[in-house]
C-alpha cells in the first residue's frame, strides 16, 4: 500500500505543471454584427493592430505570466491608487476589438482577480515589457481607448472585465493585469 501511494504521488508530480493566470472565456452580449469571443493562441505567430483582423470579434490572449514587478506600474482602471506596487506578482493579458464599425458590449473572464487595466497609449507603452510573446504589435501609437469607450471590472465578479467600445479603424486595445493563478500546480 505504501509503495502504491508513493508511486501515485510521483506520478502526480511528473504530470504536474506550473499554472499561469489565463483568460478563460469571453462573450459579446450586444452588437450590430455577428461577432464572438476568440481566444488567440500565442504559440502561433500573429500580428495585432493596424487593422489586421477587421471583423466583429472580441479577442484576447495571454501575455507574460506570473511576473514579480521590480517597479510599480501605473494603471488607468482598477487599483485604488492607480498603481500596482513593486513586489506584486502579475499576469498580463491583451484584449481588443479590431472591428469595422459599431458599438460592442461584452466581457472577458479570467481565472484570477483583475488588479488593473492599462487603457491608454502611455500606460500600455510603459507595460510593453510584460508582453513577452511571439505576437507582433503594430500601430502601437494608436492603442488604447478613445472618448466614449468604457471598461470596468465587475463589482460582483472581480475576475470579469466588461467592455463597451465604439469600434472602428484601428480598433480598441487594452492590457489587463491579474493576480497569479490561485493554485501552484495543475494535475
């Protein structure tokens, strides 16, 4: 019996792998088009920005994961004081609409609570060091939100981010910072 338990424990350790904070799902709840939420896989190279998608979908992908900040980062949404402090472990995610036109309302769910959102060009540029993917970012000077675009963290579900965007060329882009995943290992 003891050898069986040891063998099962070793098998679990061999099958275990580190957890990353991840986008779980998303949904468009209102728009004129026929878009849906699309979770992009950064294992496959692609470019984002400069109208590379031009459709009615809401997109998201995970960037760098479980990084301990050596300096604080400024955020536009979330974090009571507008900063996520040094020493915080964060995961970075990118969410965007690259639509042709129209108003879009939807949400994105994460597996960890949202700490803050970089929603304007300057805060996005200052946090590009957290991208760390094979993704090519185009038109970085045009990222962020414009007047009439809204993003908020759900009061009752701190792992859900809502977006209300009036999309057109070149689209709306934000970076979302979450806590690290709750578990240390997935089996």
